[in-house]
C-alpha cells in the first residue's frame, strides 16, 4: 500500500514538474509591435495621431522604425519587423510574391510634387510633365537634391528620371542619403529643386524656402499599403500584433482620421483614405 502510494505521489510530482517546464518553455506573448515604415508617414505627423489610438484600442505598444521604404522592406525580408507601411507598390509586390510578407492591404494615397526656389532658375513652374521638368533642370544644371536612400520616394524619383531618359550626374545632382524632412531642409538651404511627397512638404512648408512648382502629373501618384511580415517564415514575428495593426489601418476609425488629417491646418487632407477601394490610377 505504501509502495503504491509512493508511486502515485511520484507520478503526480513528475506531472507537476512537466507542467511547470512546459509553462516556462512556452513563448511569452509580446505586446510590442515593430512597425517598419517610410519617413513620410512619420515626418508628416500622421503616425503621431494614429499610433496612440491603436495602442489604446489594443493594448499593444508600437515601436516605429522610420527608415524609408527600401530599408523597411529589407527589414521585412529579414524578419526584423512585424508589420510594414510603405509606398513602393512594385517592390511590395515582390516581397509578397517571395513569401516574406502577407495580408497586403491598400491604405491611402497622396501625390508627389517637385518643389524649388521661388526664382525657379530652370523655369519649370506650371510644367504639366514631371519628366519634361526634370529635363529642364538637367539642361540648366540647376541644383537638385535627391534623397538617394532607396526609399519609396527615391524609387519614384528615379522612375521620373527614367521617363525623361536622363541618368542624373554631376555637381548639380546632390544625393542627401537622408529622410524626406532632412532632404527638404537641405534643398531649402541650397535653393535647390527637390522631389517630395506632398504631405511632408505641407507639414514643413512654413520652415522652408521652397514652393510647389510641378504637380498633378499621373506619374506622381503616391500609394501606401500595409502588410504583415510572414510569421511562418520567422518565429519571432508577432503574428497577432502585426495582424491587429493591418486591421486597424484599414478600419473605419483609422480611415476617418486619415481623411481629416491636415484639414484644420492646411485646408486640405494630407492623405486620401483608400481602404476597400480599387487601386488608385
């Protein structure tokens, strides 16, 4: 009887030890979400409004890494982020096709503009074609400041140079290797031309000696998507947190905020909400 009781106690103790071990080994649920995004969403101030709402609604804490679309997508490919908010559709499609990202959703759009000094040495003001404006800048060798950082904005800038059939080079073409806000500051200091998203320009224009000179060309459309980094490829990715952020960005609450963001200060929204709509063209 004592032997049987001893064996029973031993078995119960072993079960308890195994349960403790399983709990200890079980991955802890993280409440941090790492967002890799372009600097334009940060520099425009939009994330300063949206992220506190998301954190309050979900209990997650967002760690924002604003590095430009190229670097943000690279973080996604390495599993160094949970969710991506970017604006380079062709590159985004590649990362989805490779299986490194999933659940890609259309969020919003605005547009790019070409800004420059009021005296406009290349005479591009009012030019309807962005590519023609670039040709005029290159012909006059007027100073042009590029982000030069493989961001979504830089990718689009290069697309326009390609459309103009020009490979920009020379002392007049300055690569900042910086985010949009810093690049605008450099262009302003140098009285140079610069390619920028409208939202960041409007958010900072009071501190800049730059004007919008070329706009509304269809090639200047600027589209943003949000997507999860694929948790099946990277164990450390916060699957639930990334999914929650994607769902938030396309929710009515977030889309309503986007629709009104900037109206009170600039008289117009800095972004147009697009969740649930066809891709803008």
